[in-house]
C-alpha cells in the first residue's frame, strides 16, 4: 500500500508513524502545488495564444487608426508655440503646488515617452468625452 493510500484512510492514518505522516503531508503539498503551477502555466499559455490570435486578426486596423490619431495630435502639438506651452505648464505647476505663477520658472521642457497601451488611451478618451457632455 502506497503512502498516499495509507494517508487516505482514517484507520491506517492513525497507525502511521510521525515520519510517515510528515512524508505523506509533504508529498500531498508538493503534488497540490505542482498541479496548481501546471494549471497556471496552461492558463498563461492559453491567454497568450488568444491575445496573439486577436492581435493578428484585428491588429493592423487598430494599429493604423491609433497611429493616425497619435500623429494628428503630435502635429497639432508641434504647431503650437513654445511660449503658450510654457505658459500652460507654468499655470498647471502653480495650481498643483498651490502657489503663484510668479514663483515658478520653467527652464527646460522635455517630452516623456507615453507607454500607455491603446486600450488605456481609449478608456481615458471615453471618460473625458463623457465628462465634457
């Protein structure tokens, strides 16, 4: 009779030594963790495969539309004058810091890369559109 079969029945369990009980407990723990880990790997593989399939199906349409809208926004931002940009950033910093505009001096403006995914940008746009209505 294997150690798991002894561990399964209550009458044989009481006859087991402490070392056998500890070994069986460790075996059950490792078996349970192994099965759980294997299931998580399968779930991860399935979701990765599904996201790959979805990207291939409608990836080109979504990418081209997001690139066009981002390009239009970038062009509009480049056309605005630097003085207006400095004024807006100074006013925003003054409001955030709860101080006067005269106490803030903007000396350098550096563009930061936006790593937000497309779905995050779409969600923000939807929230802002609903707030402006």
